[in-house]
């Protein structure tokens, strides 16, 4: 038999047999490779999903702004350290501080709900609440800032005011109402025993006292300090806060308060708790570091230079009293104002929901 012919016939058969033997191994390798590819795709998909999940999580927790406003003057002193340091009240929370020039401007901001936290005269807060503005009183943050100044004749006793002309700012305002209440308690008829002059406001009245053209006047801080620094003949005759305590069983005169927008407070209890803690600390700091606080008062232009602020701060009676502890003194204060000037507090004592 021809060897070459036999070899030619055997090779194809051998290759076929070899292919048959290797086929399972080739299929197994192919499956492994496919599995690797599928696994890689799965890993990549998992990474993509994880990344997308992270993106979604970040989008779902946007930055939050809290708008805080304080009135220009003594009320802002207690918050001055916060204006300087901008304390953090939580992750992704930005605090915006503003010093507002007057109660009227502050009221417009509250009515439009562009402010979340604000300081106000307590009677104004009650009036707004009684008119349906949905803010709550969280704390009393300032007590008496009112004083009777005199020059010329000595004023040592309330009876020394009889038959005198007394300059008072804004008929029906808190200074007027509290003064008439104290006159009544000292058996002085505000209509017949004294002459109350309401013709000038506090800035002009301060200048009249400094120039000696007004002998007896009721003024708030910081105007009291400005007058005392510029006219050494002027004396501080009466401290409304001390006189008020005599007839109110030692209770303070709660003139300024902190208000919080109700919906904001309800949705952000932890933020509010943190804010109130920092605010109390800021008030304590201002009272214990008068020189440093006075410098910040001038820096943030809240109505007095550092020299005036240094003298005025102790008489501004900046104190923090939580709403739960302030209910009785606030209600008694509002009731007193209500008896003399109902429109000044909205015609009634606010209900329990007034307090945070």
C-alpha cells in the first residue's frame, strides 16, 4: 500500500478527532470569558447606579437659608456676637443676618414672611399676632430701656413732677403708656397734675435736652447715654424698670422679644434649639465683655459709636428669658398696656399659641 496515500487520508480524520476532544474545553473558556464580561458590566452598572444614587441624595438635601433680623439699637446688641461669628446651626444651613432700621420696616418683612427669626418690641409682637400674623414669641431678650431725664429743678420723688411740663415721645406708645401707668401708681393724674408734651420725637427731643431747651424728658437708650455724655447738667431721675418692679412684685419690664415664624419653627426644631442656645450665649457675652461688644456695635452700625455703647450697654438691660418662664410677665405687661392703649397691643391679650 502507498504510505503517502495512507497518511493523506489519516490527517483529516486525526484533526476531526482532535477538534472533537478540544471542543468542550473551548466552550468552557468561551463561557468563562462571557461570564467575565457580564460580571464586568454588572460591576460597572453597580458603580453607575451607586454614583447616580449619590447624586440623587445630594440633590434631595439642598442648602437651607435662615433669615434673621434684629432692630437697629439696643435690641441688636444681644445678637452682635452672632453677626460677627456667623455660628453654624446645622449641615447645609446658611444664616443671613440683617439689622433693620425701624419697627415699621420690620413689620413689612414679617408680613411678607421674608424673615424667619426677628426681634421686636413685645407690644408690637402681640399686636401682629392678634392681627393674624403667624409668628410665635420664643423669648424675652430685652428689658427696660426707658428713663426720665431732668435738669434745672431737682426731681427726687414722683411728687416733684406735679405741675411740670414733661416731654414724652409718641402718644399711645410704650414709653407714654408705661409712664402714665407709673404716674397713676404714684397718685398723679396725667391729665390734670402734669403737662405731657408729645410734639417731638426722640432724636429731636434728645437735642432739646442737650441744648437745655427741655427740662424733663422721657427717652430710651441709647439716647439717654448720648444726652448724659453731652450735657453734664442732665441727671437720670427715674429708671422705668426699677419703678415697674415696685408695682409688679419684682417682675421685669419685658420690652423686647424674639419672634419665630411658626411654620419655620415647626419644620426646623433642631435648628431653632441651636439658635436659641447661641443667642443666649451671645447676650451673656455682650454683658460680660462690654468693651469688645461696644466695638462690634460700632462696627455693625447699630446706632451708636463704641464710646456711647460702652456706657449704654448696662442700662439697655439685655437679658434672655425663655418663653416658658416669661408667660406671666408678658401677659401682665400686655394687660397693662391694654388698659391704657388697646390699639397698641391689638385689642386683647394673645392666647397660649402666642408662645413658642
